[in-house]
């Protein structure tokens, strides 16, 4: 039971971090209509005995994500492998096993925060770009997940409801499952690079903030409605929680997340490295007060 509890804590943190990104400048994962679950073989059909995780989940996106987990955290991979074998022996199907993989991967948000801090500027941009890919799909499908209020309400659920409900948004074989596997692979690859070839970044200075604000203002002038949303959020920081919730609920979090990728991509490589080395690990460990303070500091449009 303790292991299950720890995995759920890690999973909620990972999912809540993504929600935090949504509330600050991104969105949660879902792509729209899911493909139907992968059908099981007919009863009695001849099929080879399947005893390992990747025998039951043989798709490329799961294999790449599991390989990335093994490279960055052999102990967590060994735990997942052992749990999966017991589940398979007990008759678990592909969907149940895919949820074990998602739990293991999302639980790495906190575990790999320090390693990601030392990743390269290009790896930071890859993480942001992969997230923006999901947001563009959400926006194209006119998904309700672009509504800040929907995300905030969903994440307000307690663990017993949040974990199974969010896992249900990633049915095995669906586009959103493949995306989640790919995004977590990108994050774990960044962590592996941070472990093997750590970069050391200075704390962002006034010049870095000025460059970031300049690019943010430029984007706001190109997309005035987006600029107003960012300004409204910045001005709500430090006010009552209810007022901030009201502002967040009115945001299009998909537009905000896509804007972050755009601004990040326009930054000089050294500036981007210092900004994300400061901010991304705090997002990953769930340090909400610090992240909100720095986001307001970085993106303030007074």
C-alpha cells in the first residue's frame, strides 16, 4: 500500500505541475475525441504467452518512454518492471498496464527536477515545444481544456478522484497517450543529459528579464487579446485568491502556452538557458508561490 500511495503522490504532483503550467501559461494534456480502446483478442484465441511490460505494450512510444526511464532512473524502472509482471500474472490488460507506465513517468517530475535544471538550452526548448504541440491540437479541436476554469476545477479534486479521472484521459492507443509518452520521453532525455553533461547557469539577471519582457511585449502587440490576458494575470498576482481564480478562469490556456513557446524560441540561447534553469525545476517540484512570483516578475506588463 505504501508503494501505491507514493506513486499516487508522485502522479498527482506531475499532473498538478502540468495544471500549474496551465494556470501560468500552458494547459493540460487532452486532445479531443479518443480512439476507442485497443480490443482484446477473442476468448480462446491462440497467442504467445506475454510476461513482460513491453510484450503487452509493444508500441514505439511506450518503448521509447520506458527506455528513457530506465536510462535516467534504473531503480524506478526496476520497480515498474516488477509491478508490471505481477499485474500481468494477475490478468491485467493493456489499459491497466499503460496506467502503471503513466504513473511511473509522471512521478518523475519531482525526482528529475534537479537533473533537468542542468539540461541544455535546446533541451528546455524541446520540452516547451512538445507541450505546445499538444496545446495546438487542443486548440484546433476547440477543446474545453483550453478553458482555464475547467482545468482549475478538475485539479481541485482530491487524490481518489483526480488520479483515476486524469489517467482515463490517456487511453492506451489514443493520440493523447502517444503524446504523453513522447513528452515524458523528451523530459527524461533532458534529465539524462543533465546527469551526464550538466550545465551550470547563473541566476537570471536584469538583462535576461529585460530581453524576455521585450519579447513578451512584442508578442502582446502582435496578439493584443493575448497581451490583455497576460496583463490581467500579472495585475492579479498578489491580490486575493478569489480574484486570481477569476482571472485564471477567463484565460485561454492553450493560447497562453503556445505563446510561451513562441517567446521562448525567440530568446537568445544563453538567456533561454538561464530563464528555464531557474523556472522549470521549480515547476517540476510544485513550488507554486515561487513560480507565480517569478512568472509575474518575468512577464510583468505594467
